[in-house]
């Protein structure tokens, strides 16, 4: 992998992860603010059907709406999706610093999981909640872009192994 391609991929991953982290922290802030004050109005609440706080505080805003089928709604295991996003983007950024086959396998796998989660949540957003959440849609785009970035990196690392072997 040439140094300029490697550097561009690292910059892209860093940008995507920092942007995803900022959106996830904001989403967590909005959710917690709304829980403390039901009249709280977030910057991303533009109307009845364009409301991120409505989405974040819905059943699907925690544990993808699925964890509560297995544990109590208020269980420690039923965390906000935004917290899962914070963990995901932090891991992506940290593991992205390593040039190893194991790291790239985890990066690609976790990206596929995030894309599957994004497709699931986008379906819920559209067909169940009937809402448009700018923060949510932005994270879906970031997740797809990270998958693309990680697939390119995997190809480059596999190419390095072939040349070295």
C-alpha cells in the first residue's frame, strides 16, 4: 500500500470516526436532556415528522429496540444506541491505527454489523416511526463510508501480503 493511499485512508477513517463520535455524543446528550425535561427541544427537532429526540427516546433508541425482549427495559444491558455508536467509532479509530490482518478483519466485520444495524434502524425510522432524523441518517451514511474505507484497506493489506510473499 503506497504511503499516500495509506495516509488518505487514515485521514478518511479519522474524519468519519470523529464525525460519527460527535453525532453519537450529541444524540446521547439529546436523549438524556429529553429524559430530564420532556419539553426539551433539540436543534435537530424541526417538526412533527423531523424529530431526532422523538427517535432517540423511542423504544428503538435503546438496544435497537430488541434488547428489551430479553432483559428489563431499564437493564444495564439495554443501552442507548448512541452509546453503542460511541464505542463503535472509538474502536474503529483505534484499530484503524494498526496495519494488521486481524485489525482489518475486525474493522470490516464490525462495519458490516453497523451497516446491517443502519439498514434495520432506517427501516424502523421510515416505516414504523414515520420520522426523518438527520443525525440518524448521517450516521448511516458514515457507517456505509466506513465499510467502503475498511474494504479498501483490507484489499490493500491483502495486496501487501501477496507482494511480500
